[in-house]
C-alpha cells in the first residue's frame, strides 16, 4: 500500500531524520543512578516550560497518570474525573488494581468538567461516605474531539480544590495542542494545577515518553513509584534526546495539524453536514457521527483504499492529524470519508 494515510492517532508518527540524528548522538548515563545528562535536561526543560518545580521522564503517559493517582489519590478514596477520560476508559483498570482508587465519574458537556457539575456530584467529605482527594482533568479531551478546557474553567476548579483541600491534576497528554489552540504559553496551563503530565510521543512526534511534572517532593516520591512499576530505565538519554528535539522543532508546527483537522471537518461537513461541526474542531482530533451507518464498516472500506482511522463506537469515527500527514492527504481522506457518509 504505497499511499497509506494513517489518521488513527498522532502516536503513529515516526522519528524524523533530525530526531534520529539527535538520538544517535545523545550523551547518556545511567538514569537509575540519576546520571543521564540528557534525561536531566529534558526533565528540567519540561518543568520550566509548564511552570513546575520538577519533572520525571516516564516510558508512557499511562504510567505517568498511574503515578499521579498514587500521589494525589489515596486507597479507598475517590478521584473525581470525567466519565470518558483516559484513566477511566483506556488504562485497563489500573487505578483500581494498583492503587485501590475509586473513580467518581461525572459527565461534562463535551467532556469538560465545570465547578458546577463537580459540586453537584460530590459526596459529603466525611465518614461513612467515600470522600474525594483530587480532581483529574484531561487536556485536550481525547474522546470528545480534542476539546480544550478554557482557562477560566480551570480557575474555577482550582478555587474549588483550594476550598476543599483537594489536588488538581491535569492529564495533559496533548496539553501543548491545547496551549496552541488557546494561544497561551504552556506555563499558563501548567501553573493552574498541582501536577500534570504531557506526552512527547503524540503530536510532538517522539517515539517514546511522557513527563510527569509537579512539586519537588511529589516528583521525588514519583521516582520511587516509577521504580515499583518497572519504569526505571538505564541509558535512556537516547529517548530523552528525541523529546528535546521535539520541543525544539515540533511545537510551533502543531498549528498545522490543527489546520489539517479543520480541513477534514470542513470537507466532510460540505457533503455530510450532520456528521461534524467544524467550529468544534479546535485541535488535531476530528470526531464524526455516522448517524445510522456502521462506523466499523466504513472504517473497513476506507482501509482498503489506504485510509486508516478508528471506529470509537457503533456510530462514531475518530481521525487524528499529525506531522506524518499532509494537507493534500487529509483532503483526500476527507473526500473519501465524506462520500461514504453521504452515500
């Protein structure tokens, strides 16, 4: 298949030539001893970028989220989280298995938790009720088309957590996409939460890795939990170098991915208006409603034509743009998909 257009996720990207060169020449040491200079530079760079004291490199966003559940959660207590959030639906029940954390799932419009909906759902914070220890938010909102939390909504949640002595954590896998969409510095997102993570392996195009960020004492404890989860690596500077390269070269171009996602939405809306609202596409994720058509069948048919995307339910399709697809490829995929939806 010579002209494959892979829109399943921004995790399918491959390292660019420049990134591979940076990896090949990376200065390395033993990170278990805290001696890998490239890892240290990436952790410090990430923390500074988002306005946090310290950072920790982890092999995956899932591991970073699970460490965060231990840091800001507590066995037998609740974490308040949106019902479609990644830790609820896509982390294999790890919060319950590893940490004994109970999720208090709340449905927010477009996947966005507001202070109002959180307050309405909270249990009393005294025995024998299962009280909460933290609120987790997702930025951008994966399952809801890459929607972005407005700063004022985060501020309202932050005020609530301070009033109730709760933690506020951001699963910021695509937080740089969110910052780009909002037109703000990453630190304007990061300094609004107690802790967060972001991935270098999604829109930034690195092959592996996420950074967990927070206060020094939390990240010190996080290092112990990374060890317990088997995430302590040795000469991992070869991977950290990819993350540093991504931060140097692939952040500003995220706007191109957003433009390509909007292109897809605009093309499809022209032929199948009920499938997508282009105005709602603000980052690099497009979610489509297939109405009465079988999403899996459409995905399968397009696969035969060299277009890959994911069915996220019986009548739901997701496409994600990234640095390995061009505007022309996105237009072609949208035209074929629009035809399938309208026929």
